[in-house]
C-alpha cells in the first residue's frame, strides 16, 4: 500500500475523511486478520469484537483512525454509512457477490 511521507508537523495539519465502509456490525473476519492488525500495534486488537466460531467483527473506521493517529493525523471525520447494510445506496461484494468499483482520493494542497 502506498504511503504518504510527511513530517509530524505536517501530519498535524492533515485532515482526513473516511468514506462509507462496511460497518462494525457487519465486517466479519477471521483470526488471521485480527492478528495481522495486532502485530502492527497490539492496541488495534480492541477494534475487534469476538463472534462465534472463531470469527471477529472489525471496525474499519476505528482501525483507520488508529493508524492515522499513530502518524500524527488528528483531524479525522467519517461517514458512518455501512455499505453492507444499505443496499439501496451502496454496492457490497460481501452482500451481493457481484463485481463493482469504488474509488478513493488523496490530495495535498499548498
């Protein structure tokens, strides 16, 4: 995954917006995903809730906020919409099993 290299001073001036994503009550993952996040920072394990059968519910926005905070980004806003539970508004591979595309943007001003 590409990284944007910025100083800690610059990071404090960055504003991030997290778009709609599969929500924390719908994003079920296995132990391998939880362990991969915890291997980077064990505090990220708190963003997973245990489910039956060795599965976990992951909070993507919380995980993104955690990673942004670690590099010094303090201004983060998010759209709480769930792409899985809102079929009239969003496509979801996990829900629909049909291909589609999403886009993400990053830019720097000044």
